[in-house]
C-alpha cells in the first residue's frame, strides 16, 4: 500500500528514530509498503521517518536497469567507513526537485537485521554506499541539505516549503 511521503520542512524529519526491538508482521508489511512507495515515487531509497514512522527501518534499491535488488534493513548502522570519499549529486523524496552535491565516505560496512530477523553485514560502494548513508542519516534526523552551506540550505528549504504549500492547495 502506497504511503504519503513527508515533505521538508516537517519536524518529524528532524527526529531520531527508535530501534526495532522485535520484528513483527506489522513491521514487515510496513517495509513492503515502503518499497512499493519508493518504487512508485520513483526513488532508490526510503526511510521510515519519511512516511512519518519514527522507526529504524530503511529500504533501498540502487539498480537502475535490469532485475531489481530490493533491500530491507532494520536497525542499520555504519560499522566502518573508508577515508576515501565520493561526491554524488543527491536528491531526496522528502525534498522534491532539489539536488546538491554531497561528499561522503566512498565505502561503508553496514550491519542490520533483515526481514527474517537474521543479522547481516555488507560492504557497500558507489551509489549503494551513498544511498545507505543518506537513508541512515534520516534515522538520525539528518537530511542531505544539512551537509550544505547555510545559504544553499536555506534556498532549498524555501523552495521545498513553497512546493509543500502548492501541493497542499492542489
């Protein structure tokens, strides 16, 4: 089931999410709904706070062509980061139509619990590394624009607020 995506500025996007203590069918359904919402948007990642649920859950799929590789991560955390960095032009489903270059570690090792309750670890690089870091940031109340200078951040926030008002009137 498609979920509405919160648009910045929304105070829920700046809050820290709670850890998942026990996997439930309700949380698995939420993860499935988030994947459906992400693909529909369309996007390559979505964090539970973006749909107003302050739970440490992210979904992502960075495959642009070919067979999809959906990932569901409960309680994801970055275990290690490379000193090398990459710069990607990032966007966000909660900040539509706005993009900016963000520098992040080029490679990260992430630990999480999958939808079966199994602990997992994986090394990510390229777009996958950027995406997983971006989504984990959401769980900590951080947006990609928080990496930008104050003027660029304020400009994007004003544009996003205007778009949010226009959508509310539509």
